[in-house]
C-alpha cells in the first residue's frame, strides 16, 4: 500500500476517481472508519507515478519573540514500488549547517530508516525510532513529519465535511499505528478536488493540541500532481513556527537507488 497525501512535504493530488455516489447503498453502509480509509487510499492512487522529483526549499524558523532565521535546502525524492518513498535533503546555508544531509527511507509497515550526516563530526548518524518525535534541525517539524505518510502507518476515521479557506474538504482523523510517535492523533483536512491536505492538526501524547500545519499555493504538475508552494507549521505550546517555501519542482529526473544510499551521504554535494 502506498502513501497518504504527503507533508508536502509527503509532506504534497487531482480528481477523485471511482468513489461511490453519496446516496448509494455502498456509501450508506460504510462505517466512518471504512470511509476514512477509502478516501486516503484514493488520494494515494492519485499521487502514484510521479517517479521522482527535485525542489529547492527555504526553511524559516521564527521564535516566540518573532525573531527569524533562514536555511536553504535542496531535496530530491524517489518512489519505491510497494514501499515508502526515499528522500535526500542537503543544507546549503547558513554556514553552521552547510553540508548537513538527511536521508530517509520510508516504509509502509516497518519503522522508517533515517540517517543524518553531520559535517562537523564527519560521520553518518542513524536516527533511532524512539527519537523520531524530536525536532528536525531546530524546526517545528519532527523527524516523523518528514517521512512519506504511508497509508498503512495509520488507522482512519472520517469525521465530517468542512470548508476551509474556501476549499471543500473531508476531515479525517488518523492515529499512528507505529511505535514511538509523538502524536496520539491527527486531524487532516483533505481537499475534495486536489486530494491533498489543506490543514493538519496534531495532538501530543497527552492528547493536547500541539501543532497546526497549513498548506497553500498549490500548483499542478504534469497535468496530475498537486504540490504546495508553502507549508506553515505553528506550535501552539512553544509559540514558535516554521515555514517551508518550495520552489522549482522538477519531476522524472531518472534517479537511481544508489543516489539514496547512506554510504554516499558524505560525498553528497
């Protein structure tokens, strides 16, 4: 089974296909859990086949006093048949993080594999599964937020229909089915046309409101794949926020699996 609408960044979809009519016997017989699962599976199908992509990112970290700092990142991603996506992120600025590399191999059921190359110590560090709820490079994004959101990683429950920022959406609750998540649950506003998230609200391990992520500036690529130009993650507990601005998406670059191997992270430029 492939991914749910991503944090993008999968994070990061078009016209809904093959859904039963709302008044049909099948729709009437569906439970809220069945409907939630069906909707994310359709969104997953719609995004399948992008093959790979590159993009340029600007990450802006803003503290509770309103002071900001910026980081420039290059990212590339590759689909993997019958598993999660692979992604490689390289920091170009500022100088104190330049050359830092993060590699993620997402998986549908087993724990994701994540590594970081830290140029200051000149070694590759594996991110332990129990640490994936921690902040990524001082941002309000956790390591687990940056892996592709595979369908099998969650259980689902359709809650309601709702309009947000003028977009008709389904609101779907998803609960992590994997160990060591920093969340008890998330509420996803799934766009009925794009089949991409408009908003995600995260609840911490105590089931208290933790963060809200919003997605905007969507554009369609290759006549099918919707991607946002801006993601905003607001932490309601720390009053900090992080924005990710996405530029220059390029698809179907012909990447090989070798380009996403941990042994090559120290040579990545």
